[in-house]
């Protein structure tokens, strides 16, 4: 007799070839929740290290990637739309928005690293730090203006959730991408504490961010994903494998809860495509943490098939000619990313 599962597509069943058996991202049907990105849409991205691949490769696939803060690439310009560095936690992204619009002014605004000054909210964007405090403050003013342009001008915001663990200022709750001492520390004796964000905290933070963003940019589309790169270290008193399982499970729940009730939001399954056990580890490098160039390429190709519309928008200018497909040598060159978190492994 017919039952509720009778007429479901093959993709709903583990054992059918179109679902998981013989899984290949390049062959998976591009069915999704209806969100479409047009070639004229201005797209931006933020998140953990894996998010850097989108910034580098999406323009080669016909996406209109928006850069609002330009400068020499060796000083981390162009890694993201603005030079904010890796954003590992939802609270860090929320506070970036709040700092850009004067809604939050952290008491802790500078760290020292040897003889240089470091911005504690993006400690590695200036490789050798800032030589003077005036240089740091001037750069921050320019940077936050670029962040405002990014939020206000983008049509699509892609955020890759990467971490739940963070270091938080005891003074005012400011969240930093690195623990004090890894690459700079307060010079006034300010202290921080470790915090591992819960699902309710992250859902609330993300909904607050989206609500604030839509006040400025009502029609912006949101794409959430979870980084398939495992965490580099944990401060919890347990094995890093256990902490990594919590991190990815919690972030996946957050993404699901936020996108379910938002018609302009979508979940992109980069984590499932790369880290699912059905891949048998084919997309991981020997350290079983970092992703291979093949994995990065396939994720970007899947993202393109899933979202990019070839249909023109009425009244919009004609999109530029598609970029040529890249060679493996070019992909390997673009694969290299910089990651604050990797500094935790330094002796």
C-alpha cells in the first residue's frame, strides 16, 4: 500500500544511487530551497578559513564578488570583501556589525605584539603589526567604513560557521578570534575568559545580526554553511575529536534553525559534501583536517550549479562573459589560505 515515503525522490533514500551510494558532488541533482543568485547580484562572504576559498574562486565562476577594501594582497587585502580576517564565531560577526555602526565600542581596542600594535579583532591582517597606535586607529576607521559599505551594498551574504569556542573580554564581553598571548596581548592587564557558545546563544546572535542587517538592506539574501575543516585545538578538558563533534553538530543545528524560518536564507551543504563519512575521506589531506584542492574545487562547482542563475534579470545590465575554467595548477595556487587558528599549533 502507498505510504508517506512512496513518492519521495531518490535523494531522500540512503541506498539509492542518486542519494548517497556512489556519492559524487558533481552528479548530485541541484535541488534546493529556491534561493537564486543572479550574475549581477553583489555577493560577499565571511567566516572561518574555508570561507576564503569562496572569495577567491566565486569570481571565476561568474559571480559578482564585491570588494569594498582594496590594497596589497600580501597585507591580506582581498581575502574577504573587507580586511576583517577570519570570523570564527557568530558573536564575532555580530560584534563586527555593531562596531561598524557604533552600536558597540569595545574597551579593549589594542594589543601589543613585541614592539608593534595589534588590532585584537583582526590580529593577523597586518603581518608585522602596526608600528604606531595612530596607524592602527586610522586603519580601523577606514576598515569599518569598508565594512559598512559591504553590509549596505551586498545582495547576497555568505557566512561559513566555523567555531563555537572563543575568548571573551571580562570587561565588556568582546569576542576575539585568538586567545591573548597567541599573537598579541593586552598591555593594561585586561583579562579574558574561555567560552563555548551554546546553540541558543548562537541562534539568538545570528537572528539579531540578520534583523539588524535587514533594517539597512531589506532584500539581502543569506547563505549559511558549516566549515568542513576540523577545529585545530580545544580548550575544553576533553579530546579534540569530541570537541570537534560538538562544534560541527551545534553549528549545523544553528544553520538549520535560522534558515527554516527565513524565506531569503538558504543552507549550503559544504560540510556534508566534504566531511560526510560516505566520501571515505577522499577530500581530506593526510592530516585529516585540511581539505584538498579537489574538495575545494568540487564544493565551489556545486555551489555554482546550486545557486547561480543563467536567466537575466529584467532591466539589469548584461553580465560579463563567464570566466574560463581554471587549471589544476591554478587551483593549487589559489588553495593556500591563512588561518589564525593554525597558530595554536605553534610550539
